[in-house]
C-alpha cells in the first residue's frame, strides 16, 4: 500500500510541475514586462502552495517507497500543505472560478489541475495513505505562519507597485481596507478551521503504521507487521 501511494505521489507531483510550467510558458509568451511577471506569477498563493506541494509529494514518494512511516517533521509540513491546498480549492471555486489571470490567458487544463485535482489528491493522500503520524494540536498555529507571511508580503508589495494577486486583497475596491480585512480574517479563520480538521484526521487510528514508544533520546520505531 505504501508503494502504491509512492507511485501516486510521483505522478501527482509531476502533474503539478507540468501544470505550473504550462501556465508559466503561456503567460511568459504574452506579457510585455517579463521581469515583473516572473515575480507576480510566484506571488499567487495558488502557485506557491502548488509548487511547495509538488516538492512535498516528491519527497513523500521517496519516503513511501523506502520507509514504513513518514518522519514527524515531514508529517507536519504535509499537514500545512494539505491545509493550504484544501483552502485553495474552496476559495477558488467559491470566489475566483470566473476570474482569469490578468497578465495573460489562463490555460484551462493547468487551471483545473492546480485548483481542483491537485488539492483533491492532497486531501485524499492525507486521509488514505498509510504511514501518517499524529500531529500535535500545539502545532495548529504553525499552519497559519505561511498564509500570514504571504498576506503581509502581498499587501506591502501591492501598496508599492499597485498590483495585488487577487481582487479581494485590493483596497481600491469599494469596501477599501475594511473589506480587505474582512476577507483576510474570514480566509484566515477558514484556514485554521481546515487545519484543525487536518490535525484531527492525523489522530485517527487508520491508516497509521503501529509505532513503538521511543526510549529517552531515541526516535520512534515502526513495529514490524
């Protein structure tokens, strides 16, 4: 079962990379200021979360093919990534599905992979893949670090250059900064809610591998089946 998910992670990670490259290549050929576009492209939460997801999936494939259980640090990183991708899925389908990238034409198949199929796979992988370890409830706030940094970066950079990755971050809209604050608080709350669900799922008895309690100063060991 671990080997199967190792292969699936390889395929999913490769699909995400192809989708990012496909959208980037399409947009790169159409924008007038390619240097600005390069930074803008990697300022989208969707692109960042998918890029990190691809790396996490490829690392996870290696662990799935070579170990009985995932390391604790990887499990925490994976929980963060699954939360971001699940949030991307919901926010995109509720708020952004009809909005195209303003720099160039959106590539439809790439868009669907990055906003729909990749998030769905990450969630299913979290639920079904064996070898997952418990995530401590104390780590829930760790999940919020990256989105907070991204929002701060987006607002500071947007104020300087007048460009925001998503319309709901732009204070030029009718509701101004108050409207932006409402969206940010709502999405941050949703991220924490999703993160809590991801942590809770990590604490279900299946599909964990049985793990021996560690002696002082020693790592946990998976019990041979």
